[in-house]
């Protein structure tokens, strides 16, 4: 660590500060994760799924099929645009959050105090700290006047810690965050009480926040499982398409001795089997899912992470700021006679308990920053407990303050009441207040027992006392007052209102919730009990440090609470869970959470209270800091995967009859019925159906009452693949029978082509209804609202009507109008396929297929 060589009285000179800023760089976190719009666009285009779309368009262009090439290019452009716009919005939102979090600093330079941007603070600067300041850099405290800081972003503990002055000479090595009376402050912490002066020791990436941020560079973000699975599916489709195309060419050439017709059939079959819908579906589903989440204040930095969130089996959550609100509130008041009052009931404070709150307010700063003092003011504002605020504003004056002292953990304020009398209010640690009141041993023991009982509930306990003073000058020490003990106050960091319901949904969804906190075990147990997290063994940081990897792997299977945990231990817990085959989600808001956020399968950061490092390390950001939004995101993730499976099943099923129409003419001696233009028009129906209709489907019943799918489950499990093949084969057989009937009836080639095409489109629409739900009835599939489906049905109906009744369109497609008999046979075939498949669907347990 570089030595500090700044003069302590006058601070650095402006020239020295500029030189150090140029040499050591600005005091800000590295922003390597910030991506420009051009960079995002390049990253999106490099995705194998979208690259396949572009490649397919180029192949068709090279083959001379300009129409299909343009269609694919349009779809690729649409998908790329949606994804790029969404991720650009995410990055801009994060940049705005980063700007809001950038503190300003009051420094002494050339002997003059100056307010400067936090990024311009340099090593050796003399920082002036006061209540409400965000510390801009790490440094040694050289003066401390009741200085207290909230270091929860680094330690996970919501209770402020006190600071002392640094002995001379200044040590070379900085301490770790956490613990009382350290003579060191950390970047990002908040001054909640007192004042002080420190000398900056480390800035930017050399600070504690920066050190944790730098460690993130060694952690690689995993490729989403969905991408890996889809890539394999695409390769399977592509291999099958190439093989089928070559087979068609060979069959036509060998059996009919017409290699040109065989080449056309091979091209049509290859177009029918090329899986361009898969990358479209994946890109659109993820982008639309991200947009849906953004409406409920959930920001998806990586859209594909939404699906991973839907498959989470273990959710690791921090306590402070995640389960709790990261603010203190008064939960319980207790009088010397043993009577207690639970303020969480919302009832009006009884008169005797109002006096306790009044004393706490009088012993607090009039404009507080300390979370505990804010809690006194907030409770006192309930009906203005006894009109204290008005009386104080009219006549009372704060005459003298006795700040917190290491030798006396209490604060006392002497008030001039305006009627010739002076009143002293004190609050502090119960043992300190008991000492000020000079309680008898029996009374002292009673107070201690009561305080311990409150602490066992996870409460932070303070005592309050009152004294009167008539002397002309305040005494040097508050010990000279004759205090009377008035009661105990239990404070807590309250649970977020949405947490219990979110926990219940996680439990019903089979998601194991684990609390990982830096707080004390008793506090962690109390919050876990209130949040309804499963109770069990509690493992502390020292206990975890003594465990080997094998023992830890066994422990993470049963433990639900980890307390007094260091940042590097969080990372170890996540690694152990991943090694056990769990899909791990990690929530957090502090810098201490960042490495584990990045290491988890899915990192979920709090956007409001969270640090830049935590947000950059995560895949999901909750802009409203609401833990309940995690459940919303999990629900959306499951819905996306369900609908994705429906779309994939539909894609497999629908390509079989399309490919069949390229082979049936060969087997039955029919002329070629479908050419490239017909396949292109079919794709114009299939693609929006996959991308819009299935994406818009509502969630399956009981989506949050089933366990997460197995980590190794396939995108298309065997049951779903078998069901898709059955759908496709039934459709092929039905169309083949219909064509044979038409051929036998003597239909001309143009009429036969129209009959085959109309039947294929009608069956495709039937397959949409069959695949809309894994379990719902046909009636429900028809009546369930889906505006995208209505739009697609209207467009397809218009196309078919124009092909039937507009001669120019029919001539372009080489169709001839169908008669009533053909239309009746077509309708009967489509309805037969629909009802048969709907009946067979009960045989396949698609919804339970993993």
C-alpha cells in the first residue's frame, strides 16, 4: 500500500492533487462492463442462433431464392433489433444508477475546504466527513467526534459501527471492514452520526470496493443452458434437413430420371426442414420476456438469464437490504415494571410508552441521519406522541450534547424547557444506561434479563433514562446527573412486506431458500423465522472456515442459514451448491455480494440500494428492491420455458407434413406440389405463430406449484418429441389420404396443389390449437384470449380467400379454385386431425416431461 505523505493540517496542494490524479487515475470503479450500442449489436450478431438466420438468408440468396432470402433477413433484423434495443436500455438504466451513486467529497486543499466530485479524490487527500456523507474513498481516521458509519454494503450488517482516531504513526496495512472502533473508513459507506476527518489511503480499484470488483474479472459468466440445448437442436435439424434433401434429389433422379425436378424437390424439402424458426423463437421469446419484466421494474441485463431464473432450484439471499428494508424501526417498548408494547400492531401508543419514545427523540439529533434515531422520530410522528414536536419548536432549546464515548456507550442531551427547568434525556446500551441510573444489583439484573430476552428475538436493544438539572452550567460528564431509568427500546431492520408471500411461493415452487448474511446468528434466526424460511441448523463463518470441501458440500444440502459470513465464504457456498448439481440464484445489493452474484447461475442485484459492482456482476436487477419481484421473474421464466417448449413441439410437428408434401408426390406418382414460394408463404404463417402466438400464451395452471425442472432436462424431452412426431405423422397421413382421394377423383394439377396447400395450412392452424396448452381442453384452447392468434388467423384467412377467389393470386401460386366437394373434404380432414390429436394428447404427459 503506498505511503501517505500529505501534510495533515493543510492537506494536499492543488498541483499535488492534479499530479496524483493524472498518475493514479480517477477515483471510480472500472467500467469494463459498459457496452456501447455498437458493441451490443456486434455481440448479438455473434450469437450462433441469430448467425444461423443470417447465414440461411445468404444461402437462399446464393441459390437465387430472393424472396425467402429477404424474409429471413427481415426476421433476422427484427430479432436483432429487439434484442439490441432491450440490452441498450438495460445498459443506459445501469449507467443512470451509477451516476446517481457517485458521491461528492469535501476535502482540504491548500488549507481551504472545497467540495469536489468524488472521482477527483486522490490518495493523501484530507477528507472532512459529516452526517449524511457518502465516503468516497478508503482512509485512516485522524479525528473522530462520535463518528458512526453504516457499512452494510460491505459487511451486510445494518447496525452502524463507531470509529476511533488513528494512533500515530499511521499503519501501512488497512484493516478489513466490520467491527467497532476501527480507525478506518471504507468507500461507499454512509456517515450516520458524528463527524470526523480522514486521510485517503486508497482510491478506485485499490479501495476495498475496487478490490472486490477486480476479483470479478477472474469469474467467467456461464453460457445459458438454453443456448447450449438449442444449439444442439438446431444442429440436429440441420443435419436431418441436409440428409432429407440429398435423399429427395437421389430418389427423383433414380426413380424418375429427372434430376432437375429432383433438385427442385430437394431445395423445397431443405427449405421445409431448415430450422430458421428456432433462433427466431429464442431471440423473440427472450427479448419479449425482458420487456414484460421491465414493466414490473425488473431489469434483465442478459435476456437469456430469464429462462435460467425460471429453473432455479436454490435461491441464496442476503438479509440486509434484500429480505429487510435496510432501515431501523422500533418493534418493542418495555417499561421498568415489565410491561411491554409491540409497536408493529399499529395501535396507538399508551401514555406510559409515549414517555419512552419522547426520551428517545430528545436524545437524538433534531435532523437525524443515524437509522436508530430516525426510527425514534418516525414512531414519535404517530400522532406526534404527546405534542412533543410542537412544544420543542415553541420553547425548548438544546443546550448541551454529550456524544457517544468509548468509555460510555450512551448519548445525552440537555434541554432548556422554557419554564426555568432543564431536562436531560439519555439513550444507549442497556448496561451503560443502567450505570448512569446507578441501579441496585437486583434491578440491574432484571433489566439485563429483559434486554437479553429482546435480543434473542433479533432486536437491537437500547435503554432510555431521564434526569432534571437546575445548575447554571452543564457538568463535564453526564455521570453527574441523577438519571432515572425509564425503559428499554427494541429496534429491528424490518422485513419487506412482500417477503412472506414470496417465500411461500418459492416453497410451493420447490425452490430451496438459503439466507447468507454477515449478521449475528440470533438476528439471522429471528429474520428467518419472520420471513418463514425453513428453520434448521445455523452455520457461522468460523464453522464454515473449519469445513473441508466435502463437508461443506454435505452441509449445503441441509443448512438454511449462514451467519457471520465473509464475502469470500459466500463465493465458496455458491460453488458448493453448483458442484452439488443445483441451479443457483443469488440475490444481494452490497459489494460483498458481487463475486457470488457473478459466480451463481443467475445473479439478482438490488437496483435502488445496490452498488455499481453488484449491479454489473448480476444478470437481473430489481429496480424497486422488492424481493417479491424475484417471484415474478421466476414465474415469467417458467412461463417462457413452457411456451418455448410448446413452440418447439409445434415446429417439429409442423415440419413433418411440410416435408411429407415434398416426398408424397414421389411415393404416389403425383407432380411436384410445393415449390419455394409456397414454402416461403408457409414460413410467413409458421414464424409469427411461433414468435408471437406461443410467446403470448398465458401461463399453465399451477406453474408455481410444481418443482423446478431437473438441471439436465432437455429442451425437448422424449415425451414431447414423441408427441410432436405423432402430430406430424397423423397430419402427413391425413393429407396423403386427401390427396389420393383428389387424384382418384381426377382433379387437375392446379386444383390438387391448391387442395394440398389449403389442407396443410388448415392442419397447421389446428396444430396451433392443439399445442397452445399442455393440459387444457380444446374448448379452452379456442376460447382462451390471445390477440396475436386472432391477428394470425385473420391474416391466414385473408390469404386463403384471396388464393381461392382472386384469379391473379391463384395464378401466381399455380392454384385452381376448389369446388364444394373439395372444400367439404378439406374441412372434414382438418377437423378429423384436430379432434384425433386432441384425444391423443391425453396419452402424453407433456406438462410433466421435466
